[in-house]
């Protein structure tokens, strides 16, 4: 998927500021309708629009049916009553049900197709160029990307289609029933200062004033809900994140007996949830009180206004019912904003979160491309550092002006005090550390593998966990079992097809052994070990490094370690020492151990 959604150029706007917000909405929505899925999407949308128009047409037919049916009741005309009740009405019901059901069904189909496409695009944009990592390093003013992808991406197509099609139906309904209401309501004569003022189609004007007043008041009453809903989604995501983090680190919390501290942290997060929810409750109560009264008044209002013409004999009962129905449809169309306001608030909040997420991704991507700092080039056969200065995200230098070279076949041991920049140096060589200056050169076609102190354990089958990041089908069962046996995990050989949370099921030492099994399977050209044996005993450490030496003799090995016993597995030593104050370090020349 190479499609990118262009980040909106402006910050999220309040609901009343339509132009910039709708421009941002179009920036989010437009790519799908011009994507590789555009023809199916447009065909589905066309079918949905047609079905919605058919539903409106049936509503018109039902309104006309009300007039004939109630006139038949008033005149006690059995033949017309029988025809309308037993033939016309069932036919209208069947047609209406079929159109309404398939309009909803195709709408849901389009929603999930759109969501699937958006999810793939956001996966590409978020994971591409390690943007997800940059966002965690620097923040860029965004939070909980998991919630934005999982929840907001579901809301955006759903609410965009629901609100857009609802607005279209309201417009079509308005014009469809406008002529009917104008004709049925007739003129209203008002005595004024000795003359008579005639208002043609007076029910239309009354309906318009009623809906306009309701829309204005709804916006005034419900406007604070926009920010409250935006914040609620953020607080809920923060709370879920705290719960997930506790679950992922259950053993550490238990060993520290940190339950009280975790309870307080979770309580603090939930405090934001429930305090903001009280705000939502207050304003929702006000909005619901108004809209409920508005809707109930709309039921009786047309009868009150049309009653004089009915009691004067100008219209019959069927005409009165028809006026009520037509008034209700026109009023409903004009009151679309009132009825849709709660969903508009939810749509606005979700869309704003996607807009800010896009902006953060775009800024991180620009920083990745436009930075004049640390450069990573894929040239030559060696890994070289040329005037490399590494810094923290706040700009504080960790390593200054380092220059070195690692040749194919080298066995390099890197040592230094804690915080001297050893792991950051690995990140720079891996091309994932953006802060600093200078140039890192790595071979263009080098197959590298980094084994950190805490290996990543995906929640998948053991077979896939051992092969990660390669595909499990690249290795036979015999190869995987042999690698597990070699690193001392032979007892797990019969569990290759079991799916488990291996990060919790395996001890830290077992996880590090499994990471070495990965290296034996993948056979990288360059292997980087960042204290990759810190959780195993010295005898096991010697065994694991011996496996690398005997089974991967052509692999270049670069290790970060503190135990001096590992020196015999390396031929070259790089030492990082403080130089010139806090955060200032220098790299000593390479020397044979």
C-alpha cells in the first residue's frame, strides 16, 4: 500500500468554523474515493444513494396514502378502505422494507471496505520509515495511536456515511414534501392595522422558523460537548493503556509489591475519565431535555396550526393527517442538525483525533527526510562512523565526534559506563536514532540482526516467535527444534504450534536464549548483541557465545557487555569514556584485546 493521506494543514477547528474543518475532512476522505478501490466504492455509494431516494419516495407515497385512508374512514367508504388497507399498504410496506434493508446492508458493506482501506494506509504511514518509533521518542503532540487506528478509524467512515447520507435524505425529503405542504396548508389571512395580510403556504414558513430556532438553540446548548467528547476518548485510551501496561508487567509489579502504587496510578487515570464524564452528563442532560421537548412539540404543533382550517371545513380528516405527516417530514428535514447533533459531536471528536494524528505523522516524516543531523548511508563493505555525535531527544550530547570502522568478520566488544551511549550507538547503526550529527555507513545489502537485552516476543505460535522477524515457513521443524535444542530450550520443541504470550510465559533468561536461536536460524551477516546475555548465568553465556563462534563463523559480531569473561570471544575492543562533563563522551581508538 503506497497511498498516503495528506496531513491537514490546519489545526482542528471548533464546530462553528466549518470551512477549515470540512477541508480537513475532505483531506482524510478524498484518497479512498480515488484509490484502487474507487470503482467498487463509487458503485456501492451510487446504489446506496438510489436506495435512499427510493425510501424517500416511499415516504411520499405513505403520506399520500394517509390522506386517502383517513378520508375513507371519515366518509365510511368501505371499498376505498379495503383497497388501501389490504392491497396498497402491504405493497408499500414490502417495497419500503426491501429498500431500507438493502440501503443499510450496502452502507455497512461500504463502511467496512472504507475502514479496511484506511487501516492499511495508516499501517503503512505509521509503520513506514519507523514513524511509530519517532512518535514515541519525541511525542509530536499525539497520544494513543492504537486507539486512533482501532477506534477513530472505525468511527470516521461510519459517521461520515451516516451523516452525509442523512443530510442528503433530509434535503431530498424537504423538496419532496415542500410542494405537498405548501398546497395542503393553503393561505393564512392575518388582520393587521385594518388590512388583511395573506401568507401563502403558511405552514412551510412556520415549519422553517420552528426548525431554525431549534437548530440555533441546539448548537448553543450542545457546543461544549465537542471538546468534552474529544477529551473523553483521550482519557479512556489513557486508562486502557494503564490497564494493559499493568497486565504486561504483572510480574515486576508483584515482585515490587507495587499494587498500591499501581492502584493509585489507575485511580488517577480513571479520575479524568469520570470527571470528564460528569461534564458530558450535564451537557447531554441539557441537550436531551431540549431536543426531547422539541421533538414532542413537533408532533402536536401541526395539528394546532392546521386546526382552524379543519374545523372551518376547508380540509377533511385525511387532509389534516396528511398535513401533519408532510409537516413532520419537512420539519424533520429542516431539523437534521438538531437530530444529528450528538453524532456530529462524536464525528467531530474522532475526526479531530485523526487530523492531529496525521499531522504528527507528517511532522515525523518531514523530520526523517529533512533532518541535517545524523545521516545513514548504505555504501561500502564496512560499517563506519565518521564524526558521529549522538544526542538525546532534548539535544544533550551523549557521544561526541566518534569515528571508527568495523570490518566484515570482526568480533568487536563495546564497553563503557552506564549511560555512556552504547545502546544509542547501536540504534544509530540500525538507522533508527534520529538525533545527532555525522555519518554512519553500512553495507548496502547487509543482513543485520539486533538482539537487545529484552527481546521482542510476539503473541503468536512458538514457531513464528523463534523465526521472528523472518517468516516461520522459511525454516523446517527440524531446523527450529535444532536451534532450540542448541540454546538449551529443547523441552519446548514439541510446542511449536502453540500460541501463547511468550513474553510472559518465558523467563528473561529463556527469552534471551530464544533470541540466540533466532540468530542461529537467520544467520545474519552482522550480529549486534546489546547485553543479550545479561539474564543468564556465566556458563550459559559462554555456551551461547560459543554457539555463535562455531555455527556462525562468517558473521560479524558486535557486542555490548559488562562481563570481562566475554573478551575471549572478541578480537577488538571499543571503550566509551566520559570526556568533558555530563553527557560529553569520546570513543577511544580501536585496540586489540
